[in-house]
C-alpha cells in the first residue's frame, strides 16, 4: 500500500518541480523585472527571512477564518434542521439564503468593518456570510436523502423524529455535510483574506498582500500566497481526513481499497 | 501594374506626410481619481495647451490600490504622478524611476484627530489608534512616528495603527482616534460629515517638520536616453505647468473642466471647489522645477526614519533629473 501511495504522489511532485524550474529559468533568461514576477528562489529566500511577520499574519487571519467557518457552518446546519421540520420555513429561508450567498465580498466586507470594527471579528462576519449558504443547501439535500425504505423501517421500530434524525438521517446526510465543509474551507480562506483588504490592524495575510503590492515587494506577496496556499490545503486535507473516518461506509472509499 | 504602383506611392506619400504632422502621444497615469488634485493636467488638455505643443495626451485616472510605480514599470504609462517617498522606495527596489518635474511645492498631508480624545500635541498620540493609508502613502507617517519615538507595531509605549481606507469612516465611527487626511480632500469630508473645526485637532506634516514632496512627475530612466523622449516630456511639462497657472488664475473654470472629465460622476462641485482652492495653495510658487533643497530635505527625512523597516536605506543616486525642465524652461 505504501508503494501505491508513493506512486500516487510522484506525478504531482514531479510536475510541481518542473513548473518551478520553468518559472525560475524563464524569469532569469528573459530578464523579467522582479517587480513584475520574482523567481521562486527569491520568494523562498523572502519566506525564510520573514517567518515572524508571516507567523503574525497567519495568527491574525486564521482567527477570522476559523471563527467564521465554525459559526457559518453551524448556523447553516441548524437552519437546515429547522427547515427540515417545516415546509413553511423552507420556502421562506432558502431564497434568503440564496440571496445572502450572492452578495459580493467586496460589498459586504466594508460594511462588516463598519459594524464589527477593524479586527478579526469583521473578517469572521464576512466568512459567516460566505459559508452559510453552501452548508444550508448541502445539509438540506443530505437530510432528505435517506431512502424511503429505511425511513419506514425506523417507523416500524416506533422511532420518533429525533431518534430517526440521529440514527438514520444525520449519518446519511454526512457525505453532503462534509461536501459543504470542504467547500467552506476554501471560501473561509478567500473571505478572510479579501475582507482584510478593506480595513485591518496592520497585520494579517490580506493586509500583507495589499500593502506589499503597494510597496512593490512582490516577492513578499508571493511568500504570503505560499503561506495561504499551504494553510488552505492543510485545512482541506484535515476536513477530508475527518470525512474519511466518519463516512468510511460510503461507496466512494471502497473503490480506492481495491 | 505601373498604375497601382503610382497609387501605392501616392498613398505612402500621403501617409508619411500625415505621420509627420501627427501629434506625439503621451500617456499620463494619475496618482488618484480624476479630481482637482490633477486640475493642471485636465486644464492643459481641455484648453488645448497640449495640442499647442503638438502632444496627444491620454490621462489615466488612478484609484485605491493603483500604485503609479507599478503602472510605470509595467509600461502602462509614459509618465506618472507620484509622491517622492514612494518613488524613492520603488527606485531602491529596482524600479528605475526618475523625477522630471515637481508641480507641487508644498505638502498637504495631515493627521486629523477628534478633540474629544484629549490629544493636543504630537506627544499625546502615544497609545492611541491612528488610521494610515498604505499603498505608498504610509512613508511620511512612519517617518514621523520614528522621529517621535513611537513604535507602530502595537507594542506598549507606541501607537496602534490601522489600515485606513480612502475615506474618513474610522474617525466618524470612532474606530480610530486620528486619521490621515489631505488638506484638500479628506479634511473637508470630515467637515462635511458634521464636525466643526473646533471639534478637531489637526497636525499638519509641514508644521511638524516631517513633510515630504508630494505630487511630482516621474518617468523610467532608460527612456530619458532618447532625446526625442526628453523633448516630448519637456513640452509636456511646459504645457502642464501652463495648465496649473491657469487653474490658479481661473479656479471656477478649472473645477468645471475637472467635473467634465470625471467619468464616474462621483465628484461634486462643492467638494471640488474646496479642493481646487487648497490645491492651488500647494502649487503656488512652483515653476515645475524640482527644488533641490526640498529634495534633499525629503531624502534626509526618509533616511533618518530608521527602525527595522526604513523607507530608504541609502542616499538615492540619479533619482531626479533637470534635463527635462532645463529643456522646457531653459537652464536656471
């Protein structure tokens, strides 16, 4: 199994290294100015030299990301359960959820800054707005995905609504819920970083990107992008790992074992 | 065959003659949106001063987070309006931009505080929350704080800094005790928001002795090797300064010209009239030539800003040139 795993990792690693090599060679051979596109070596050096700054930025942004992610996903889930109980609420809340998800971040971010201040709370608020609807839609779809036969079985056991929910409908909804959780990791990162463009104390990944662009320190911009990319990937991988544990029974996992 | 050759030759001759009379194209990138801060250029365009110098000028307005240095280096403009600290910092990073003219003699940067915060002198700023623009506008502030001995990273005994957007909300919403304003723009936005001058405490960077040169014209160094380009820029500077002179003599007409050129429709006559009056104070007395004493003062300010992140770390070499203004106005 380990050799199979390794064989799976080799192509992406090789491809990534090839891209970096072409980038480095291209920038040097074509004498591209560093303020347009720095070579990967310069970015790596800048990253190594700026660890305290980048760590402080990460610290600031991640608070907004995690708080917003948790609140937004939880709110979406709770509303989905409420909707499940009441058709009236479904017809009322779904279109509103749809509207809220369509609001552009660049519009709501300044408003959130005005309401919640310059610190991470306003970024969390933006992330809540962005992550609410995906979770709502997926949880509603998941809760209605239990088969009719299984629901009838629960009825024959005399299970009430809550017992059916906990024993049957929630587990069956898990693939959908984790789908939303994975989408929300990306949205949370984007939301927090972009919201930081619109007002922040002078620390944070979004702040770093926007000010270093203004100072023409593009290698620092790329270093921040690398940190954001690694954070986002690790976050996604974490959620995917939990998903694997919780929904081990799902057919999509079986195929890989063969 | 001979007939088509004649037609072809005739066409070529007409085209060549046409090209000889075609005006030289110039693209100017402004530092901010189309408003009275750049009235001189819009006046020069609309009153035909550029046309008289055989120039066809395209004026590109700037905006939030548009760094003129990037546009210049990226080839998006022949000449840009920029502040000297940002230009010198960019030059040190390898963007070889050179100051060719300095229409703004005075600085309009100030820090406006609410009087109810109890701040009366710069020393009182300690421990307060201050709003600062970034995107190249933070250098004079960082310089001043270094002089006052206040750290800006939020450590105790220093000041707390927030990245202010290009509006005055942090002051009005009481999220900051002081914000950065220009004498000609944001200060009036605060007044228009209902504050009386008696409710505000204003620190003018010039009065504090930490002002740096603001709106100047910059081009890429390698382009100055071409004498035709130098000649083109000389004509451009001459016509632009004529525009500034006109704006000082006829401010109401200049405001109308600026409003006509504002494609966003966001500017109001009331605001632009105030702005024009203040801008005219900043350009008064400037003939376009860079005052070398003022340049040295700005460089000294930036070199002494010290700290872990100095604006510039060494004396700039070749950051300005007089060849353009010498050609435009004759050697001083």
